[in-house]
């Protein structure tokens, strides 16, 4: 199953937040691992496809508000990752290493 299949499924069956599909259900439906789903969604987003997500799962965005909500969520995740990286860089001092 390729990213075009993930795109086709979301675009055809999961339009708008109200029709979001959980990662688990998407994995079952497309016979893919969660990791494969995330990689394919990321690739689609990088191509400019409006694949959005919420606590309910993935969906094909129907409007700008749904895309903005996903952007805000991703930025929040990025801040958390940046903080984790900074903490690990500080931990390197324990091993006599710098960043």
C-alpha cells in the first residue's frame, strides 16, 4: 500500500474532522503499521496535501480552520521535541560531551 492509497482513502472516505479515522482503524483498513501510516501522512503533507489530524484521528481537511488546528498541534509537538533535545544536550555534560 502506497501513500497514494492513504491519500485516496482519506480524501474519499474521511473528509472533515467529523469523519476522522483513528490510526488503529486506518492501519486495519489499509493493512499498514502505525509507523508506515505516520510516514505516509508526513510525505503527503510535505507535498502540500491537506491531511489533518485531531485526537479523533486523521482526515482530509475541508477548510482552512482544520488545517490551522493541525498546524497548531504540530507546532506544540515541535516545542516539546525541542525541549527534550535541549534536556538531552544538557545530559551530555554527564558524559563529558558537548553539543
